[in-house]
C-alpha cells in the first residue's frame, strides 16, 4: 500500500479545481485567464498529489511513534524534494499567483465579487502550502529517513 494525500487536502484541491473549471467555460477575459491558470494548476496539482502531499498521511502516525509499511514511499518523496522539487513548487506558485491576479483583475472589471473571493481563497491555499504543508511534508520525509538510519546504526 502506498501513502495517499490526506482527505482534507484532497477535497480542497477538488473544490478549487471544480470552481476554476466552471470559470474556464466563460467566453470572456475571465475565461481566458481561467484557462491559463487551469493549465498551470493541473500540472502543479499532479506534482503535489503524487510526489509531495502523500508524506502528510504519515505525519500523525510518526507523531505517535508508529511506523507503517507504506512509509517506505517517504524515501522517494525525500529524494525528490531534495533533488529540486521543493524549489520547483515555490516557482510554480509564483506563476499561479500571477495568473490568479489576472483572474482577479477581470473579475473586478466585471464586478464579480464571488470570483475575487475565490482568488483570495486560492492564494491562501498556496500560502498555507508554503508555510506549513511543504515544510511539514519535507520534514516528515527527512525525519523518517533519519529514524531508519538510526535504527540500522543501532542494530
Ligand atoms: Fe495545492
Ligand atoms: Fe500548490
């Protein structure tokens, strides 16, 4: 069994994706900006969901000192993050936030407050990942590596 993205985060991505998808259907500037973002977000979310956020499923178990078989996958996550993925995620966010600002501008021009609120929520999601989820995923993966090394050394 492999690690999975925690449900709370998975649902947040689903919600953002659905709301963004609805905006891509619009035949105006907002629709164009939303389609640009959809392209960026699609690739970015795959990276997060397949190579980063699954580490967080292990976090509550490790916090209680429990080790499960699926934690083997943390080695790949630790290697990927160290190998440049960590910086890539932050770079992706810069492009995503720039694209979100285009959406917000079009929404303001149209007086669409609900879309501006959606943009704010999306930016907050990215900030929360940068401040909490990415570092937590990285530390979880690194901590597990360290734990395994200590165990091997003490054998
Ligand atoms: Fe995300
Ligand atoms: Fe993100």
